[in-house]
C-alpha cells in the first residue's frame, strides 16, 4: 500500500467515524421505544428523565460504524 493510499484510507475512516456521531444520536432518539422496552424487560437503566443512557448512544454509535464500514467495504469490493 502506498503512502497516499494509507492517507486516503485514514481520511475515509476518520470521516466515517465523525459522520456517525450525529447519525447515532438520531438513531438513539428514534429507538427510544426500544430502550424503554429493554428497561422494563431486563430492569436496566436505559431511559432517564433526561433521555437515553450513555450506553444507548454507545450501542447506536457502534451499530452505525459497523453498518457504514460494511457499506464502504462492500462498495470497494464491487468496484474491483
């Protein structure tokens, strides 16, 4: 891998991670009914008076990163 390719890959990775931040926040809010059901079912703190717990945001962020990274890898594979 050339130097330019590794810089390009790093920039794409960083852009993906940054773009997932607002997307994960929107997904977390959209999944509020799911978090409420999880809280009721398993007696874990998921939704408080100020919104979903931090772990809900972390789960949504991880899911967004996985989905977007899979899309990028799939697109690269199809381009070859």
